[in-house]
C-alpha cells in the first residue's frame, strides 16, 4: 500500500486521491486537545489522522466503529469524546 503511518493529509491525497467519505465526527482524547479524523475509502479502508498525520490504517470499517464506541463509553476513564460536525 502507498499510504503509511506518519504521512500527512496532503501526501495521502497525492498518493490515493481525496477520500470519497469523511466521517461526520472527530474524536478527542480526554485530557488533550488532539482531535482525530477518519477518512473512508472504497474497499472498507479507513485512514485515521491525528493532528493531520496518519496515525493508523484500519482495513475494516465496522471494526473501527466498534473500537470508537468502546473508547467513547463514559465508563472508560482513558476514553474519548465524540465531536460531531
């Protein structure tokens, strides 16, 4: 794959083009100001950006959404907040 952890959003767009879908939410790790965005491409791949840098690549969109739900659980003291556009 052409996209690697550490690449910028600009580099990703240059390599594989604009994402067909950007999630309508961002996540915010509790206790920080670092937001994370999620770009979804065909073939169920989601590229996860923190501070506009690729942090991870998830090849199964459903798995990624399930992880976010677990992290956003109010009982998770190390969790995240969901920020909707």
